[in-house]
């Protein structure tokens, strides 16, 4: 294609195009606040920008998971604190039961009070957060235990520990991701907390359900010696609950540290994203003003240029 423009006019149009491009770019940056709105704005920055955005999205999910884990740990800590209070009440009732001046009626009254403690303890084992049973481990759609004072061992016919075990294979394998690296366990099962067993499956000496049920049966029988014998198991069960609460206290601390780290990491990611894509609006506004001024000046100068034709030379 042959242009009929003289070199000076062609140069003027080229310069004019550059000024208009700067105006368009500056105007886009001022209106959007971004210096990258399409990939062609900075092709070499797209890959790191996309990676930072992906990291930020992942970190956002980690923060959400940490928030739920924190809610579960807080609820578990509260439940265990209540469970320890129940065992303190049980110890008081056991001490009252060793008084040989108790009547049959008073023994039955004490037994009823322990039965109420058993029900409350089972209720604590069924603690939920957002509809999930936090002590049911990987099977959190169902409770682990239900109160059943008549439960017996089918092989011996002997009384069990006052509960039905609804989930026989209780595991808590889920891990919470630590944004600083690695992952950690943040939960225990109801069996670990309330129904501690020996390696052969028998009740451990610190079994919470068993300690309460033994106390209830001893009070119902009105036997001061038998009642006194349950005190050691109540104390052991209380100590066990304290260690379980300590576990959740450590979990709460680690979750808080992880949450703080994730918040700081999010800020760093946002800073890196902003450095790549955010415009310097003040500089862009100045560029817009200067370019508009240059455009007007160029047009005015071009308009004042002399227009000489062949007819003018021929006179």
C-alpha cells in the first residue's frame, strides 16, 4: 500500500497515536485501579500473578478449616470442663454414701442423682457443632454412646458401664493443615475420653462411664464399703478427663498460632498481588493530565502549520 502522506504528516500521526495510547492506558488505570486488566498488559507478570491468587485461595480455605477446628476445640474444651465438674459432684455423692447413718431412702436418692450425672455425661459425649458429633471421629454423623443402665455383656451376662456403644470402631484420623507447614490432629473420640479400655478390651481404671455406673450400683445396693471402693476410680476418671482437656488446650493454642500465621500470610500474598496488578492511581492521573495536554498542544500546532499548494506557487 502506497501512502500519499508526506513524512512530516506521517510522523505527526505516529506521535499522535502514541499520545492517545498513553491516554487510554492511564484512563483505564484511573478508572479500574489496576495496571493489569488483560494478559497483554503485562504478559511476563501473568504466571506469578495467577500463582499468588491460587495461593491466596488455598490459604482462604485453610483459614476456613482452622475456624471450624477452633469451634470444635472450644466446644470440646467446654464439654470436658463440664464433665470434670460432673465427676467432682460424683465424688461428693460417693463421700456422702460412705456415711453409715444413711437410710435406704437416702441411698436411693443418691443413686438417682448419680444416674442423672450419667445421663449428663452421655449428653456431653454427644456434643455437636454445626450438626456434627465432635467426639465421633470419622463417623461424625452419629453419636458414639447412648445411656442404657440395663446394658450387659452378652458373653457373661454381667452389667456393663451403663451405656450402649453405638459406634464400635471409633477413629479420628482427620488432620488439620498448618499453613506454616505440616498438619496435626485436633480431636479425640468419645471412647478415648469417656470409655477408656485396656488392651484386652476391659474397662480401664480411669473409665468415666464405668466409674459412674459402679458408684450408682453401689449406692443402689446401700453398701458403704462398696461405695468407698468406687472413690479411687472416680478420682482416676477425673484425672483422665483433666489430661483430655489438656490435649484440647494444646490444640487451641496450636490452632490460634496457625490462624495468626494464615492471617499474616494472607496479608503478604495480598501485598504481592497488589504490587503486580494495582496501579499507582496518582501517577496514572498525572499521566492522563499530561498526555491530554500534549494532545491538545499537538493538535493546535498542527492546525497552525502553513498549508502551501501548487496553485500558491504558480501565483
